[in-house]
């Protein structure tokens, strides 16, 4: 959920150093813990790890990018890692334009 991601990025002082666009995962989900409801009342989402999710991120990057780097939390870390593997973006007809990724609390989708 983007509220929680914004909290995480603030604790890293990202908003004072750069501009960050936040992209929601495509599938509705439940929070892993009720504690998350204390941080946000907005819906929760999950990525999954399939072509649709990867293509969706690449389409966002093509539309709103280019970006210097990508940040992924939890399942998002697996998504940005998969997209950063040499040849993956190109295999989807896209171009890898980012130079780095930041992965936080990465878990497989």
C-alpha cells in the first residue's frame, strides 16, 4: 500500500533527496498483519510474479520514466529484481533505463 511505502521512504529521507513515484500492485490483497491497518486505511495489494505484473511495471516506466532507480518493498523487491536481470526488460520489448534498485524486506510473491 502506498501509504506504508511513503512512510518507509520518508524514514530513508528519500523525499528530501529525490522525487519518487509510487505504483500500486495490481491485485487486491489483505494485509499480512492487522497492525498495518493502524498505518493506513487504504486497500492493500500484491504483485504476484507473472508476466502481467512485470509488463505492467515496464509500461508504467515507459509512460512516466525514465527513472534513475527502482524501489521495491516485499513482493515489489522481487518484481524490480526480476526486471533488472539482464535481458528481461528487453525480452518484453522494453529497455532497461534504470541504473540501480533498492530492495527492502524482499520476499517471493
